[in-house]
């Protein structure tokens, strides 16, 4: 709630956050739609704080996606956007849609390299 109160108290705070997200515009259409919707929600006035946790969670996912799209592995960024910002967003760690690049992403992220039975 403090995050949203700060953004309502000072529009420059909200605008700075939205500008940071817009720096990644054009890199992924799902990201673009999601961040446009988020910007609209951040400008809206709400009668209570019931929406705060969900909105701040969306802000965190959008900022993660922006960083991944600009600086991360393209396949991992695309999968993150689909799984966290897309219409079928699973919103939980480990819940990912099926994709050909999944095994590459898992291998890249593995700390311990597993080898088959010996």
C-alpha cells in the first residue's frame, strides 16, 4: 500500500516507474499490452486498498520482465513474459507453459549439471 500511496501522492514517482517500463516497449507484444494496462491501473483512483497487493505484484513482474527483455536470455525472457504477464499467467514459481526452449532454459539455470545413469 505504501508504494501506491507514494505514486498517488507524487505523480512523478508513478511516471518514473512507467517510463522505466516503456524503455522495453516493442520487444514483446504481450509485455506491451500488459504494461499499457498496468500504467492505466496506476493512474486510476480506487476507493480502498483491496487491490494494492495484486497491483504491486504486477509491478514487480513487469519490472522483472523489462530487465529480462533488455538484458537477459531471449528465450527465458519470452517464457517469463508469457508465464507472468500473459493471459494464461500461472503466477507461481515453476509453472511454465510448454515450449521447445524450456530444456535449454532449465539447463542454463541449473547449478548442478546432471548426467544420465552411469
